[in-house]
C-alpha cells in the first residue's frame, strides 16, 4: 500500500498522503501489516476506548453503516440555523442540485426518504474536512458527541439546498515521518448516507480501529502509541474541523455543548463571507 502515497515535505518531515475512496477501505482492511507488532487496531476488550469490540465489528459498521448514530442524531442532536442569505461563501462551489435525506423517514425505513428539490438550478458546494484523529486521553463519548453534532450540521446544510463534500482526515507523525489519510466519506454529487457519515466522523472505532489498521499497513517504522497528531493547514476554500485537542476536549462533554460549539463554527464561516 505504500506505493499509493503522495509524498511531500512539511517542516522538514516526510509526509505520505493517501487519498482513499470509501469503497477502497475494504482493501485496506485486508492488506498485510508491515509493522507486525503494531496490532492495536484489533485489540480485544477495549470497546470503551475504541467504540467497538473488534476490528471485524468496525468493518461491519463500515460496510453497513452505524444505525445507532442515526438514532442519536434524530433523538436529540438536530438544530436549526437561520439562513444567513449568503450565496457564495468561499467554501462553496456549485454543483447540480441533488436529493436530501429526511432523517425521520430514513430512520423509519421508508424507501421514499429523499427530498427532491428542483433540478433547474446549480447548488453551492461546502467543502468540509473533519479531523478524526484524537489523542488517547480523549474519551470516546466526546468523540461521539462531536461527530454526531457535525453530522447534524451536515444534514442541515444539505436540507437548506447546498451540497457537502466531506472528507475524514486522519494524521499522525513520529520522528522524520508523517502520515495523512484523506478518506472520501461523501462527494458532493452523492446522496447522503447518514449511517456512513455518522460512523466516519462520530464512531471512535473509525479512528481507533479502521485508521489504525491503515497506518499499520504503511508505517516506515514501529510507532509505539501510534505517533502524535499532525494538524492540517487552514484553507480559505475549506470548512476545516480540527482534531479534538487538550484544550477543547471539554467542549464535547455533552451533546448540547457539542452541538452549540459546532453551530458556532459554522456561523463563523458564514459571517466571514458576508
């Protein structure tokens, strides 16, 4: 898998970047570990920290979606944001209008759960990157609160007539090497699979099992503790949600606080371009 990397230099460090489509994750899960002593992705009896009992359970969620996350979204983490009237913020491009999921109908199993707006107009695209890597001290509950709050925001953005292009970013570094995985969760032309989005950005096992396994397949050296965070750079055309760090982890102690904080981050994006 190492031959798939795009290699750059950042601050004197070699960084290997892997751009991964969602359907390619299964290939990564089947790939051979280069670092045979790095096996935390499949560590048993750690579900309180990882969010699942095993790598296989995480693979099942990766394939089938995280319905429990959709339930969390419906039962207490939806919110309303006033329409700012901004039509062309810097984080937006344009794309053909698509279909937007209506969560209660989706959750009830109704086949016709997609809201079909007019196809006569182009719609803005919100380019979003969410860092899903977290330090070990960050509790799984905080990761879930944050992720479901972001999923709620994405749902709102799409229902308001915009399109979201969502990538999950997982990065780490150690010594002279850095590793960056950019996983396409939802492209702008795709219908939103809420159970996939919730799993990728809200379930700790995506970070602490799926992404761990990817690192195990490409690491150039043994990484005890799987390295330390490698923060990305801000860009004017991207709504970038940085990783949970030591200073802001308390913002996600409960669902209400997480929802409020994420809402404010989006409002800042809108205000910046008014």
